[in-house]
C-alpha cells in the first residue's frame, strides 16, 4: 500500500473515532462546539497514524492502540489552540479556518484546550481500566511525560522565553526536541510498547522519532519562509514577525534544507533494520521534508 492510501484510510478511521469520542461533551454549553471545531478541523493526523504504524511494525492490534492514538491527537490539538492565542503566537488562521479564539473568544478557547487535554487523559485512564497490562501503563506514562514540562510544554516555555533574545544552538535543539519531537516520539513509542515490542525495538523507534521530529520542525521553519499561505492554511512569516528563533534564522535556508536531508537519511538507516515492514515509515520520513503543508 502506498503512503497516501495508508494515510487516507487511517485518517478516516481516526477521525471517525475522534468524532465519536467528542460527542460525550455535547451537553455542555459552547465547549463541545469549541472542542469539535479544532479537533475535527482537518490536519494530517500524523501522531495517531504514527502510533498505528508503529503498532503494525510489531503486528499489534489497531483497536488496542486507538485510545492512545486519539489521546495524542487531542493533546496536539489543545497545544495548537493555546499556541494560537494572543498571549502566545496571536494567529488568526489555522488549517485554513479562523483560529479557535477568533470564533469562540479567548475564554472558551482556553477552556477548549484544557478540556481536550483532560479528555485525553480520561480516555487513556479508561483504556488502562479496560486493560491494565504493564505495556499500556508504560505507554500512558510516556505520553504524559512527553506532554509536560519535560516535553512539549517545556519546549513551548523555551520558545516563549527566548522570543527576541539571542539563542545558542544547544538551546535551539532542546527547544524543538521538546516542543515538536516529544509527541512524535511518544506516538511511535506508545504504539511499539502496547504491541509488545522488545526494549531494543522501543529504543530504536524512539531514536527514529527523535530524528523525524527534528526534521519535521526544520521543515516547518522552512515552510514558514517559503510555504504558501493557501496550502498551509495559515499566514506565513509569523516566526520572523514574532522574533522567534528557528533553524532558518540560525542557519539560513540552504543549510537548513541540507540538515533536514541528512537527518532523514540517518532516520532511514535506523528504520531500515525492519526491511520491508519499515517501508511505510521510510516513505513517511521522505514526506516530512518534501511536504508543502
């Protein structure tokens, strides 16, 4: 199966599950619409699909990993809602639509983000009640850590603190390793853990996730300079407007593109260990630096 077909098929499955899960909030004023607005606004569904792909690598059960995959997408979506707020990046558009706070107001946008984060943990806890095997507990713990100050939030804090300030390379790498890389790693590690991967396989997927997460962020930085507003669904040039430190601002476009290619080559060498079973992940790594959205 080609990567585009695989993504299309699993994106449909994931979005149907997300739509079903979000219905449980339907009796609360405004918040259901605000949550659903951003959660079902489209997007690549990269993180849940990575979880499914990692699970497939070890012949796992899609139904078993799905609660964790959906939780990761909810965590990611909450982070986007909060990232778009006036106190953060102050963006007006996301995925070609007005940002959450532009539609529902800042108060409900904050609450929608909070509710999606909380719901993610409700879903994972229910999955642990239904099947409290150690591998599931480890997956939930990994996702929790990747979402907090040692992961995504930590990266956002570094990003916010260094707006308009000089940043060195170590801090830049640490920022993106946490801000973008942590949830991508968690997606792969969770799928591998739940599906019974051995410790050495989990470490291999973790390293692969670290590399493609870094390449994904470099690609994002490049797209903010070269990308099309129409394709991206948001205004480009926001990094420069907000005085954000990026790989492009640090290295320039040509060097950033070279770095992304080198990182993907290293990632592909790692996933090559799995031969034909890893071909979709290898194709995905190419997509990360070739994409225009």
